[in-house]
C-alpha cells in the first residue's frame, strides 16, 4: 500500500529566474518519466543526504520533455507520466522542492561546461549532486559524471552516482516500462514502476449509453497528445475522486458495437457511485488488464459481458491493495 505522508508539502517552482536560496541543497536532475524504481532510488538517496546534512532536497526536471525540443519531428515519443502526474507522484516521496525547468532550444544549446556553471552552480549552488549511472547532459550529451567531478573541486560539491536498478534480472528503464504497457502487461509495468500506471484526466459528457444499460460511465478527456495510453480493452482500476478511492472498470476503444466513427474513447464505470462529476478531475490507477475490446451482436450481449467484466474487476481489486492512498482518503 502506498501512503502519503501527512503534513508534508512539496514546493514547486516553474520560473528558474526567481528561485530561492536553497539551504545546502542536495539535487538531482532528470526527466523522471514514470518515476520508476530506479528514479525512486535516486530520490531516496537525495532525501537521506539532505536529512543527514541538514539541507533541502531539490529535484530538477524538465517540461516539455527534452526529446520534444531536440527531435520535434520524430513523432515516436510517448510519455508514461505527464507533468501533472509526475508532480502528483513526486509528492509521494516527500521531497522538499521540485523545480520544473522550461526546456527550450536555447537551453538545449548549453555546452556541458555552461550547463554546470550557469545552470547547476549559479542557480542551485549544490552541496551534493546525485545522479543515475547513465546521466548525460549538455549539447550533444557531452557531459557526464567526469565533467561533474572535475567541477566539484571548484564549486565545493560532492557527486554521488547510483548504479543501475534491476528487478527480477531486468534492468529498469522507462523504455522497458513503455513496452510492457504497450502490450497491456500491467504486472511487469507495475513491478518496474513500483506503483500502478496512472492517468489523470477530466470527466466530460458522453452519450449516456452506459446509463441506459445500467452501467453509467465517466468519459475521460486528456489533453496531452503524447501521453501513453495502453491498448484497447477492459481494465480493473482504482479511481481517486474527492478524497475517496473507488473501484472501477475502465474501457479503452472505439465502441464498435454502438458506433462506426472509429473514435477512440476512455470510459470508466465507477462501482457504487452515483454522483455528477462533469468537468471534475480524477486520477485513475491501472491495476490489471481483463480482456481485449470486442464487437457484440447486440446491446444485450454487451450488457451481459459488462456484468462479467465488473465481477472480474472486483475479484482483482479485492486481492490487490497496491494503490496510492493519502491519509485523508478512504477506499471504498
């Protein structure tokens, strides 16, 4: 069970020209897409050093993702977590400060020396810099741990490098997690992430077909076009709304039984829930894939299958307690 600490507040900064003077900052830098086990090991090291040295933990990330700026026409980037989801996840780990750096063409042109001098040292004056085993930075990724260590004597900071993280003999990386999600392999993805895959979105009005057949759904709208969405099908999920966590059955697909427009939708039936939540934000945790999407011969056949899907989801969720829960939230 993932539990939020009570009474902790992470400060988020999006303007690097007005950063405060952090106290003996212990910093780390990265995109942190997915905030997986490897990233969590780095965050835990940052927090430990900050506590031991009496300083502040400072996590530095980028928006948009650097690849969107460096390779704008590539078209192959899919994000495990949007910025909003990343911020929500960061709060889980009780870091003191999150700095979201606007990643621009100009920023991408910084040489490794300029990156260290004008960005890391000038803006943060770190006491420790914690990085992963493959961390690179600066124009053409020319900077590495050797650059950082060379400057450490000049700027009086210490560099801590973490080894690669391995789970069940699989080296953790965001690319491996993406591949698992693209195959609906939520168990592998959750194991590598050390938390369920998330989707944050706003509830919008639909055609109310679900209501007419006894299974009302919340239609989820999401604005980030490069957010990774798992394959079409039915999923057992948890839904966070208004300090309560509900069990749910989520559908992704083009609704082939009732429409022919081939428009992909995301709809979730929240179990034991009857509130009007149009235009409200929800957070969805993907727990387990139940089945692929399919076309039915009739609405009645579809209704019968939905009943089975609901029972399958309840069985899965009844066995799994792997969900984020703040101390102000209740699980139904």
